[in-house]
């Protein structure tokens, strides 16, 4: 065997080993959590309110709080993030201003989540308490918006950048306006990539704990409005495990969280394939 082929086989073996290690770790985590947590899942577990600081009862308020938080965060962040990406890619030229915005978004993406939580606590919970309700879903959502905006902006901008310029030029050559071209030609082609950025953002919001511990408040009560305190499934899992030590409840919550994430990913994958077929 020649030296080139030997190096190729060594590289292939190392890459295969790294892939197998990643898959084994993932399957081990899923197997442990699901095998222990599925025993806790029942209709009562999903629909009852927690009791005894979350050590007993169900997780219905945490499920509802997760849905409220994700929905409110995306409702605010999606138009801002996609709008910023459209502005950067379609309306501005390369220059200091554009580079400054990109540097700012990249810097935001690298900030630890606990720093976002501290900012959200000081600004949204304390300073804007008359408007946000203090520890509330609204305060948590506004903090989440700041966290996921860099992801949506950068991924959406890449999706828009990958749209061939020939489509824009052809549309403009027919006498249409730039906005009409963006709305009818560019956005439909870039939409699958934009959808991917939104899905990535959902994953970060669902899995975050530190930032929302300081802004949501961790209330066990059922949230009625966005001005009420709440907790997400991830936050509930953390607080139950740390404060009560009831690992059965924590593992049950973890199993529900994994199922929710899998549903989101499978749904996103299905929609992505449909959109790719539609606009390809």
C-alpha cells in the first residue's frame, strides 16, 4: 500500500471514529433520559400543576410557559432579524457601516447567556418593571430576542446572499421596484434558509436556563398573560433537580423536553424539504 493510500485510510478511520463517538454519546444520553423519564410521563404529569416546589404533581405550567416564551420571542425577533438581513444584503453596499453591523452581531453571538440574563434582569425586570411586569414572560422574551437576533440575522443574510443575482436583475429589468423584487423573487427562494435560522433560534430558546432564571422568575403558577412570571421546561428541570433533588421528576421533564425538541426538528425538516421542492 502506498503512502498516500495509507494516509487516506488513517484519515478516514479517525473521522469515522469521531463520528461514531459522537453518535454513541448522543444515543447514550437519549437512552438514559428516555428510559428513566418515560416512566414518569402520564396524562396527569402533563396536565396537572406542580406541587411541593415541583417535587410532585405535573409540569403543565412549564409546558405552557415554554410555548408562550418561544412564541413571543419569535414574534418579536423574526421580523427584526429578517428585516435587518434584508437591509444589509439588499439595500447597503460593502463599507464601514455594514462591517460595523456585522461585527456587532458576531460579537453578540459570542456573549455568554448569563450576561444576557444579567442585562435582562437589570434593564427589563428592574428599570422597565412598570411596562414589563418585572419577572415575566415579556421580560424573558425580550431577553431571548437579544440572544437569538445574531443567529437569525447572519443565517438569513447568508440565505439571501445565495439567491442568484440573475433573478434580481431579471425582475428589475421588467420594470418592477426593488421591494417588489425582494418580496416576490428573492424571499421565496431564500425562505428555506431563513426558516432554518428560525429553527436554530427555537432550539436556543427552548434549551436556555441561565438567562431565563434571571428574567422569567421561575414561578410555578400557571401564566395567564405575558406579564406573569413563569418557567420553561429546561428551567423547571434545573430547579427541580437542584432545589428538590427529585431526579424522577427531573428526568420526566427531560424526556418531555427531548420529545418536544424532536417534534420541532422533524417538523422543521419536513417543512424544509417541502419548501426546497417548491422553490427549486
